[in-house]
């Protein structure tokens, strides 16, 4: 036998005899005897953590309806520097079933509110309801009116 054939044969025998996975028939997909798994292993479901509610305290006045009732807590869904933009957004929200009101703060920003309450918990509940029903309004926040 030629020397090169003999070396090739010895290498082939060595490779096949040293590979335990070929003898045992195991694979990375067969974890039945793994000490790290149990029969009670269940997939974990990631709980969605509620997004923190942003709270700001400002002095505000109602822009269009000066006879409107004044509340302590307002659910704010939009803020604008330009009144016309706030009015256009108000129309859009009205078409979606909201009853928006435009407020103006001391710095001249226009806040668009979709709900107002005198109890904080009621306003927080409304924010949660809006976030769960309308994904696009998940940045809705709470304004506390300063006196």
C-alpha cells in the first residue's frame, strides 16, 4: 500500500472514531436528557408594563368656550404652538368621537384636551382607556391645572 493511502485511511478512522455524536446519535435538537430542562418548563409570556403617565402642572385657560366648566385634571392628547393647528387637530379628534377642548397655557402653547375631571384617578383611568384603545395616542398625558 502506498504511504499516502495509508495516511488517508488512518486519518479517516481517527476522525470517525473520535466523533462521539456519530456513535451516540445525539444532536443539538435532542435535549431530552438535559439537566437544565424540566417537564414543567413553559414558555414565559412577557407582561406588558404600563407606560408611565406624564404629569405636568400649568395655569391654563379655555380658548374658545369661555363659559366652559373649569376642571382640575385634563387629559391632553396634543400640544401646539399655532392655534390653527390645534383647531385642525380638534376637528380630527371630533371625527373620531372625542369631545376635545383647546386650552392655552401661560407660555402660549395650545393643549388639546379630550377629557376633564375633578378627580385624579378618573383622569388616569381615561388615559389608560385611550392608550389601550388607540395605539396612536399612547403619548396622552395628564395636565393638572394650577390656580
